[in-house]
């Protein structure tokens, strides 16, 4: 008698060994269901315990896999779920749906283990034959079918012979996944059966029986889905070997499907995580009032643009802008109107730049633009157009009132600057614009030239 404990609870395994190994039973521990499936440890077990909680496969999915896809193979195999704590009523409902035979709590003592598992162990040990594997056959003469049935029955299989027209229905009724097909002399009927079986899901494992035909027919049979071939006269060892090979193929396909399911699940999780990360990144780097990028995003993008300039001499222009007399707007109209003005200015900024350019709100009424692949004269032109657009178009409030904001700009390019001095130069140009009367654009002096360019 073998007990397979698919569990990470080492203390429970020790109690199982204390309870049963003294009576001649063997307890085998495997850490998780996928390892058990891959190693086929379940194939040697006469009773299985499995953790309810697991990643990537939990005990409920393992039960469904054994009881569902392989019902005929494991219909009589006792299966007990191990919960880390006393299960809730909904867990017991899921337990019944999965087809488990009972449950333990990982902390249960010897008495509870013996009470629950003792009858199962004794019942399983008393069975001389394990669960039988159904096989459906068609196209076999009666004496050959009788001999095959006798051989297979002795080794834990059952054989059901049906007419060719009933093959599909019989495979479904008996939940059989191995089909023995007698090869007709011309091969026409067998080819039709093979093509018909290809449309079944899950697809069965067809084994052909008959004398070896010509090479052309062999090729057509293989291309139509034949998986194995038994020549006549029949050899009992070859018959058993072909059936066991079919079981191994079916098991490998089930494991592969489960792994593929897990991979698809992981891909879906990754997509969701990437979406959540993108949403979080957008939230962290976006100004919630205006929808422009914020000061954190500005610092990152300015540093990146300056590094591209230093390494590859890719030009860019930094524009700093500040609303004129914004405090007066807040004092006269209130902060809600001030917010509307900020949003209106942000909209004008977004409509004034290319897709490759970036707009930022870096302070209360302070804004910035990074123009990629642009020269200083082009930056001055963009700033002047934006200044004019803000000056010429009032912002209309929901009340019908109009607010006429203006904005001053300082423009600088990276030539001759460090990252820190570039920002300081643009800020100084903005200060000059404010000092000269506001609502104007000023260019920062290029180091070594001693001059300041004015546009506005």
C-alpha cells in the first residue's frame, strides 16, 4: 500500500509515517502537484493526500485533473485534501465539486488521521486490481478480439468492441482515449475512422492491428493520425507495450496542457501587472489637475535629453514659462477659477507642440517644454507662438466670464551648459522676461557670447 502525500507540511508527513509505516505501508512525499504529475508519482499511489493551497497548481485543480480528464483511470483512487486550517463552508463545497473523498487539517493528530484514513488504507490495500483503463476496439474478428480482451483484462485494462459506426459514441460513453482499429485490406474504412477521430477532443490514441500494407498506404495512415502499429500474428508483449505507450502519451499531453494553461495564466498575470505598472507610472508622473507631466517626469526627461546631447549631440531646447500675475487671478476670481486657467493654459501647451515634444507643469503656475531635435531659434519661435496664443485667446469660464492670462517664457539650449546650469540659464531668461514687462519671450545667453537674444 502506497500513500502519496503531495504536501509541504513536513510534520503531517511524519505523523502519517508514524500511523502507517509500522503496518507495512509506504508514505511517499512530493512537494507540489506538478512535480507529482511530471514524475508520475500518482501512478504508484493507492491513496493520495494533496495540499488545498499551492502555486501554480492547487489541490482543487489537481483533483479536477485526475477526476475529470482521467476519470476512468482514477475513479476508485481515494483522494484527501489537506487544508492549512479548518476549512470554511465554501471550501467544503469546492471539495465536493472536485470529487475529493475527505479532508484533513495540517495540524490534525494521529487519532484523526487514523479515523479518516484507516478505512481508506485498508480498503485500497484489499483491492487486487487498481482502476481499470478502458479501451475501445473496432474492425477485429471475434477470436482476435477475445484474445486481446483476455490479455488486457489480466493487466488492468478493459476492452469494449463496437461496430465502426459506433466508435465515436463508445469512446465518449466509456471515457476511453485508446482505440484499437483493425486494418481493412484496402485501408479505406480505416482511413475514414482515423480522419473522424481527429475531430474528437480530447483526441484519442489510435493503434492499428493488421498485416503491413504497401508503403503508400502506410504513409496515408500515418498522416491521418495513426499513432502505433501492431502486426499480425499478435504478440502479447507488443500489445501491452503499445497500450502503455499510449497511456504515457496521453499523460504527457495532459501535463503539457496543464503547463500550457499555467503559462497562459502567467502571461495574463504579466499583462495585468504591466497594465497596473503603467497606470501607476502614469499616476506618479502626471499632474492630476492639468494632465501634463509633473516635476518628477520633467527631471527624468531633462536628464535623459541632456545625456543624449552629451553622447550623440542630439539637439533639444528647454522652455520655461510662468503665468503673469497669477496671484491676482486667484485673489479676484478664487482658486477654482485659477485652476480653470491652469487647465486652459495646459491645453494650449498640448496643442502647440509636436508629438515628440513634452509639456510639464513643474510648479504652481510654472510650466516647461522640452522640444526634441530642435534648435534655439526654433524654440524661440515655438515659445512666441504659444505666448501669442495664450494672450490672444481668453479663457471662458462656465459662468460666461472671460479671463485674459498672459505668460512669460525663458528659452535655452544645451550648448556650453551642464545639466544644472542649463535649467538656471532658462530660469534666468524667464526672470529677464518678467523684469522687462512680462508677456514676452527671452533667450538665455550662450556661454562665452555675452549676449541675450530677445523674441517678443
